């Protein structure tokens, strides 16, 4: 008569190493998933900081006569003319108007995809943070030429990353930029307290040049 031997059952000592292996495998899987998510965010920028907001689709309105396009050289026909008044929404959703009646104002038109604007924003931010903007002069940004098909979109996320605290009007359709005769980025417009255009400039300005432009409207 043949005696059958039952298979040996694993003892608690046998089960413990297997449980440890399962636990270590689960931990490794979590770590790998986290690393993959981190790489995706770093490469694509696909995180909450790039989420589009209402600012990125808001259209400004303009009242007053449009200015002629800014010339590449020679006398600027807009100097001495009344600047159009832009009304729109800021990044916090509050209404903004520029220029305000009786307030000297410098407007800075920016495009999120423009490398010169990307270089200028931190320069202006640092200039303002250093206390160089006089209390009696308004500096207002205008985010314009917005396009989902162009780099560095949305502009709200870009300005957040740059810690940009300058009040900025959303001009999603470019109507405000067109009314000011924008010809290149960055585009600067100095307006005196009577609402007249004093000067228009294009391109990156140094801190000294920003101070010089602001001085013109005081």
C-alpha cells in the first residue's frame, strides 16, 4: 500500500519574504509612476500652472480714435493726439481702464510668444520692485496677440511664473493693440495727464530708458 505525502504548506517563515517582495514591488511601481509624471510635467509643462483662465480669452474694448501705425523712423504722427481709452479685465477679473483721466500713463503691450517680451518682463518687474515707478504715474500692461497655436501660451500662466504684479489688461483679439498702431513688440506708449500721446517706442528698454520714458509724462 502506497502512502501519499501531502504537499508541504508554507510556514509563516516562508510567507514573510514573499509578502515583503510584494510590498517592495508596489513601492517601486509608485516611485516609477511618480517619476514618469514628473518628467511629463517638466517636458510638456502640463500641470495646473499652465491652465487657461478667463483672462486668456477676454476681449478689451476701446473708445476714441485709433492712432496711425507707429513708423519705423521719422516723426511719429501720433504724438500730440488723444490716446484711445482701453477698458478690459485684469488678471484678477477686476475692471481696468487705461489711461485714467488725469493720470500720466505708460502702456506696455506684450505678447506671450515674443522672446523680446519674455526678456523685458523681468526687467520691468525688477525696475518696479526697486521702487522706481512714481506714485503719480500709472504703468499698465496690455497682454495681446494671444494665440493657442503659439509658444508660451497661456499668457496668464507666463505672467504668474514671472511674478508680474503690474496691472495688465487682457486684449485677446488685439483690438487695443490695433487702436494704438502697434508695429512691433514690446510696444511702449507714454501718455500725459491730458490724455495726449507723448511718445511711442518699440523693443526692449533698459531700466534707465524706462525711467526716461516715465519722466516724459510727468
